[in-house]
C-alpha cells in the first residue's frame, strides 16, 4: 500500500515526463513566421511557460522525495539548536561575586599560618606558595625552581594534604 506522498510523486513524475515531451516537440518544430513576429512571440511565450512548469515540477518532486527544501544542506530538523538556545537577562540573577575585600589577619591567625607552613619541607613550601599564593601554573613553578612539572604537582599535593590534616 502506497502513501499519499508516493502517489503524489508518481503523478508529478508522469506530468513532468509529459511536459518535457511537449517541450521537446516545441523545440523540434521549426516555425516560420508568416507575417510579422506574432507567431514567433507566441511560440516563445509558450516555450518559456512550459519550461517554467517543468522547473516547478522538478522542484516540487525534489522536495517530496527528500522531505526538505531543495538546495538546502541542512533542513529545519537540523536547526533545533537555535530553538533550544535561550537568551537570559543577566540582571535577573543575583551577582555571584562575593565582594568581601581583603581581610586582615590577626596575630593569632598569622602565627598559626606560619606554624603550618614551617611544618612543610622547603620544596613543598616553595611550590605551595608559588602555586597557591602567586597563582603560578605547575609549569611556571617548575621553570622557576628548575624541577619537573610532575615533581611540582606532587609537592603541592603533599603540602595540601599536610595543611588539611593540620587544620582538621
């Protein structure tokens, strides 16, 4: 059992064949104008009308067969990414920046911090301070200290573990 689209494709294909045959017969006929250009102009008009009809039928057939507009590389079904994109007004959301500013440490906090840092080895302390306080990458710290990047990573991880144990 064929669907309505398949029936329509058959009908359009048959009509296209008939029109192409008629257009070929118009091209083969040699017309000699008897008086003036009226017959030639009518024949030219008929050829252009039939050519337009063939073009329209071909376009419609391509659309029916492919299920999308001819000439498009991407159909509307592929454009859903634009439908899913939602533009939001950022003024509606609260600011995620916590503007606390710099906090000054008291004497007790400074001593506790120094005690924790002194429990680290020299390399752990150097790597930790350069990476965490100065914001240098592992590669930058490794160039600064003349050691490998993986060594810097291990020293920083060890320092973090020691600090977490001391704090908790």
